[in-house]
């Protein structure tokens, strides 16, 4: 990124995409597989992602994991506070390379969370880490969004 780009700043969406990509790269190793409950990568059951190539990831980084859970209750674990109950109100595919999707969780109108990584819990999913960001103004409740970008290895820069 050049100096002019740094001075202009980065959009929130750009920051979320960059953070999600970094989290995917950093979290795709043995630690992420341990969180997923096994020591081998999971092959996606979804159609081949845009850009070609297979994408391996823990089960909690696949849209197909969340679609059947829309409308169900999750618990967000917070430090030094009781877990916050939220409802998954949307699991939607996004445009992008690989499998990209958005999850929207809705809590009560007074629900407050900082944007950071939280452990979320669901009876069928178990406990998984997701980066959550509060979005919008509370109308029917406060919404929190997680964006996942699964990028095929063939599209990743060589290091």
C-alpha cells in the first residue's frame, strides 16, 4: 500500500475483508483444525469456489454449516460477563474469490460488543471463534456481523 492510500484510509468493508483474509491465513493451520475437532482439513461439500481449486477449512468456515442454523440461538461468550444470547438471522453468500459469506446475528437492543474475536456456541456447532463487528443501529435488536472469505490456495500469494 502506498503512502497516498494510507493517508486516505481504508473503508470498513476493506478492513473487514483484509482482516478476514489474514485470519484465514493465520488460522488455517493445526490450531484451527484442533478447534474444528480434528487434525485433518475438511473438504468443502459446496460447489467449487469461484476462481477454481478446492478450499480446505474447518467446518465452521463454510456457509453450508450455517444455512440450516438460521433462526436458531447462539451464545457469544464475553470476558467477565454472562454469555449474550443472539439469533442467527442471515447466512448469505457474498461476491468474491473462493467462498465468501456474511453471518448476521441479532441480540437485544441494548446488546453491546466491541469488534473482536469471540467464542460463539451452538448446540449443533459447538464452540467456534469468529470475528464479530456491531453493524447498524438497533431497530429490532443490535446486529453483529461476521464475514468469512475462504480463498483457494492457488489464489494466495506465495511467501
